[in-house]
C-alpha cells in the first residue's frame, strides 16, 4: 500500500468511527455516556481534518512535515474519576442501548487500531510510519476508554482489562 492509499484508507476509518459516535448521541440516555461519545466523535473529526491536511501536503509536495497531533484521551487518573461516576449508575440503570453502542464502538476502534498497527509495520520507517504510530497510540487509548465504559456497565469488576477484585481471595 502506498502512503497516499494508506492516508485515504485512514480517512475512511476515521469517518466511519466519527459517524458512529455522532449518530449514537440521540439514543444514549446517560449523560456521561453522551459526553464520552461526543468527545470521541469530535476527536475522530480532528483526525479526519489532520489526515486530510497530510494528504493534501503529500499530494502537493511529496513530503510530510513534522507536526504533532493532540488528543483528548485523558490521563488514567481522569478516566478513573469518570468511571467512578459511571459505577454509581451501573447497578441501578438499564444501559442496554449504551451497551450495544459501546460494543459497536469497541469493534470499530479495534479495527481502526489494527489498521494503524499494520501501517506502522508495513510503511517505511521515518515520516510515513511516524504519521501512523501517533494514530495507533491515540486509537489504542480510545479502545481503553470504550472498554472501561463497557466493563463498568456490565459490572465485570475489571478496569482496563485488569481484575479489580476477586471474590475468591
């Protein structure tokens, strides 16, 4: 895959994920869930904008400039605070709609992360791989956020795939 094809494919992934988040907002009854989907949707739009700029730059100059990309993925401590708020609602609320949307979001985020991982491994080292390595880092963060939300809605006792408690111990 050429760099241009990779960027165009990445744009398609980002648009698909962005649309899934934004189209789900009206169906989510929980305020925290709506906020998470809104923020992630806005971040995905930022990815689309960034990639479109990089594509334009590549097509005009045949080069990629070095520029950083910000993320709204918060520090783990901030995520934990948000999860604590969710935990209060999880036991007494019906999150069926949110659960289904989170499952879909998780699948899309994993698919997007897998694509970026493949691009990092297949493209030339340097600017080309660097472009996608930052996206991989951010998308892996999105996977962690969505998984954490899903874990608490399902009351699994897990946080970022680590067991928080075990009744056998």
